[in-house]
C-alpha cells in the first residue's frame, strides 16, 4: 500500500521501497558506477526487477532500519552480492538515525553495519542519507526519494571522494508505484 509522508517519518513504517539507480550518465562517472555496481551486486537482476527493502521505523521516530531486503522480490539480499544468500548474519540491513531537516522534512542518516549479524565491521552505511518530505516520499513517479551515498561501503566513484559529491546515486520508489519520473528539483 502506498503511503504519503505527512510530516511524521513513522507514517512510512512498514512501507516497501524499490531501489532505482540514477540514470547511467545522469551525473557522469558516479551514475555509471552506481549502475555497474548494482548490476554486479544483483547478478544483473536490477535490469528487470529492482531490489527492495522495507522501512522499519522505531516507535519514537528517532531511528530505524531498512530490513527484509530482497532481489527479484524473493531472494534475500546480502551486502556481499547476489551469490551470497542474505540470511541470518549475512542479511542486508540499513540502520539509520532520523534528524529534523527543517520545513517539515526529516533526514535519515546511516549509522551502522549493513550485515545484520555485525560480522563485517568495514561494511557500514555511516553518513549515507536521504530527505523525506511531502515531495520526496516515493509515493508517485514525480515524488522519488533521492539516496546520497557517502559512506565507505560505496566506491570513491560514487561516494563523493573523486566524483558524485552531493549527487544522488539511487532513487527510492514505493513498491508498485513504478520507476521515477526524473525532473529538475
């Protein structure tokens, strides 16, 4: 079920999002790198079926995580790639804290390990972020949610170390909405 952001991030609790890379040449090297990395991590399935995860927002609205990440809607996703089933300690999770971004918007900021069991201390999403507001909640093709990779999990060609600084690499859409309709914001 599609939900709209109503000023409270907790409204998006339980919503499943699909992950769409930015257009291959949209932001130069960083966009191409994002597409290539996702093709590798998903075994190419991203071309026809976008990876998905479900938002789990804590009751206090101050933190949460992306859980139940899947490839092709059924294969449990792991940060180690498509050949490794993402079950138990190797499941992909995305912990985050929630900050006030002003103007009725919230900002989620990655703050932990992305392997559920904590077995890969170098695989963290620390600093990755996105802004939620009534225009960026993934509830319609023109309301896509931008995700900005800045953590050490992403290669330098995506996380702003050599290019892509301040540019989104991914757009999140609520499951069933379809692909983002990209336009200038």
